C-alpha cells in the first residue's frame, strides 16, 4: 500500500468517525427537549436582566446607580455589569451564542423528529389482518356490510380515502402534522431577526434646539455591522418644538415638527411627532422622549436680539431648573441671573447678591440695573431617541407565522382503517388529539352503517370512551 493510499484510508476513517459522532452523539444531544428547555430558560433570564438593568448608559450612570458599597443583592455592582456586558445584554457574544445554540437545537429537533413524523403521517399502510384492529383505541366489527357503504360517511366528513381491493385507509388533518414544523420554522425566523437586529441595529440620542438641524451622530449603542444603517447623506431639522400644558400647569404633551432633508437641503419628509407617535424614515425611527430649555433670546434697551444658552442646574432631585447669566453692562461688570422651570412659566431674575429682583414672562419687559430687559423667546430643545433595527420586519414575520402555525397544530390528525374479510366488515381508527371528539365521530360513522336488517357486533376498547361528568 502506498503512502497516498494509506493517507486516503485514514482520512476516510476520520470522516466516518466524525459522521458517526455527529449522528449518534451530537445530533441526539442537540435534539434533546431538556436542552432546549434549559436554553430557553437561560435566554428568558438574561432577557429579563436586560429589561431590568438599563441598557446603553454611560459608565458614570452605572457607577451612580450600582455602587460597590453596598452592592445590589450583595454582588451586582457597576463593575460586574460592565465586565459581563449586562449594559448591552442583547449584543454580547454569549447571549448571541445562546440564541444560535437554541436555533441549532430547534433545527436538530425538526429534522430528527418532526420531519420523520410528517413522513410517517403521509405514508399509509392498509390493514390486511383482523388482529390489527384490536390494537386500535376504537374498533367495530360488522357481520355484514361493505366498504362502499362506508365511503359516503367518510366523504361527508372530508376524509381523504385510499382503497385497494378489500382494504381501505382514510385520513384528514395532515396539516396538524405540518404545524409543529412551521412552529419551529417561525421560531428560527424570530431568532434570526433578533440576531440580525442586534448585529446591525443602533440607538442614538440627540437634544436639539427648536429651529436647529442635526445628523445622527450621538450613537450610544450599536451592533458591529451597524455602520451602513447610519445614513450620512441626509439630516433632520427641528422646525419647531412646543409643549401643551393642562389648566393646572402640568405638561400635557410635547411636540416636535421635524423635516428630513437630503444632502442638497431639500425636504423629503415631514412629520409632527409626540410621545408614542414617532417619525420613520428609511428604517430609522425618531421618538419624542424628552425636552429641555436650550437658550433665552432677549433684548437690552434698543440692542439687536441676543441669545444666550441656558444650562440645567443641579437641584438635588428637587425638580428641573435652567439658568443663565445676562450682562447689563458692556464691560460685563454687572449682570443678573435668570432662572426658568418651563417654557411658559415665570422667569425669575436675581441680582449678584442672590436677591430676587423681578419676574417676567416671554414677551414682557422689565427694568434691571437701569436697563430695559425684554424677553423675546424661551427656546426649547427636543430630546429625541433614534433607533434602527433591521431585524424587526423579520421578527414580525416570524411571530405572524408562529400564530398561524399554533392554529395549525390544533388540527387533529385522524386515521381510519377498514377491512372486508370473510363476509365481515372491520372498522377502526385513531387520532393524535381531541380523542373524545374523534370517538364521537367514529360512533356516528358506525351508526350510519347500521341498518335494521343488519346484525352487528361492536367491539370498543375499554379505554376508548372515558366517562364524562
């Protein structure tokens, strides 16, 4: 034997050994229902953790909310969250690995159990011995009768009938055997959509003043393949931001009038958005989530209209207040502090000593340090959350197919055999679910076969008709 023949022989043995391991060891393990349940529970637990623990936040946020002393539940600290990737659970390698392994388990189960069950259901075998009917849950024996007398009752109940000589086989509800396969397929589609969304989706946040424009740049969370989804040849303009208040002064709703502009600045889409009413454009969704005060526009005496930014002050959790400092002299030696709580409320003016000097509203004028101060406009900012998840259409398709397949799975696969032998007619059947309903159907069929002149002998298995309370 040459070296080449020896190598080919060894390679063949290795390939055969691998195939044998896959078929006899690995495939049964993957198709094990216990493994699938364990994986599903693990996915559920980590999904819950991704819901409870805020996703995509900054490290200072986690340091503030999950300190090391005292640790939440005695172990959950910001370091644990960052190291394990619990700040972005759905994009971690181990969570995606769980999804892939669960999908592999479903696929193995489909090919090793569901397809063989469907193949067995599609194949039929005629009964040629009377003893075969004794193994059925429900059977009957007639001293007289023929297969032809059975056909109308089966056709009326939409059975598909196969007949050969003195034997008959009828079935219906084969879709019930297809249902579990479609269930597995729909779950695989959902998993594929989830993985694709995690790999290609992104989330961004923008705080844009009324009248301003922006491009999606402030990405807070993104998958490794998300860059093509972040379109750079268009921008968004906030035409106007405003808030509606209740008569009691509480915020009723806040709105943003948004325009999508192409690279030439031409408007290609426009939408007024508010909470639960987003703007969707080319797979990217803009949600109204927050608001702020961006700036104050004012006039000193007869000066041009000026604008100064306003910053949110730290109130120690006692509400939201924005403030700025307005100079009243050209050399900036004197000025006043201006505070605001909202876009329509009263603005408070304080001097350098912290004494309240005046109150004013938008459009009103007051005199401070001998200077006439007019508040022209309080400029609001809209807080937008921007998301893109290309996997959502795939997931929705999977869920739609899942609902359809669940209904298919409830269809009973019923089978009936009949044999005419020695001037006797033997009839029996079985089903995979809805046993009581099937037994009633069989009894109705047998009753239709009975005639006054026909002497019959009916043999029903003891377990075929459970007692009903």
